[in-house]
């Protein structure tokens, strides 16, 4: 019975790692997406839902996280 518990724990760890990798890959944006985000940001500012409406498959939260991550790192330099 101890083996079953260990197998379950191993499966949970694998699932957590897969979810983390999936979330990380979601923050990878294509050059076209990055360009569109930058253009839209100059036009409408931090209206993330409006920007997300122009990029199929992306949420406002993903775009905001991407933008703030990329631009907060560059502004600290």
C-alpha cells in the first residue's frame, strides 16, 4: 500500500511540473504578437482586455503579465 501512495505522489509531482511548463510556454509570445501588443499599448495604454481581443487565444491576464514582466525588467537596468 505504501507503493500506491508513492506512485500517487510521483504522479502529482509530474502533473505540477507539466502545469508549470504549460504556463511558462503560454508566456512565450511570437514576434507578431509582441509587435501587436506594443502597437496597441501605445494606442490604448493598459487596457489589457482590449489588447487581448486582438490576439486570438490570449487572455488579458497573460498579456499584462508578459508586458509587465518584460518592461519592469528593462526599466530596472
